[in-house]
C-alpha cells in the first residue's frame, strides 16, 4: 500500500514495524481530530440555541450587540 508523506509516495510495506505503528497512530489522531471538530460544531450549535432560549426568557434580542463595560478613568 502506498502512503503519501510530504508530497512523495512511499511503499508502506517496506516500513519497519515501529514506523508502521507511527503511521497508524497518526491516522488515528487525524480521525480523532476530524471527529472532535464535528463535535465542536455540534457544541457551538447547542450553545447558540441555549443562548437564544435564555435571551427569550429575559426578553432581549439575542442578536443585539453586547454591552461594553465603561473603562475606569485614571485618577489625576
């Protein structure tokens, strides 16, 4: 089986066992990263949903700009 590393194809069958394990570990990490990115998208959707529900309860517009705190003026 060929594997592409830095734009060059290598025959994975010629790798020693240690390097094959590195390749497998990296593949699993890439898959986990993709799974976690999807999970983060789901979390962000739910956060927006619950923020909207809280705003609805409070009677405020969830799309209104956030209020900024007035900065403390330095004492002279």
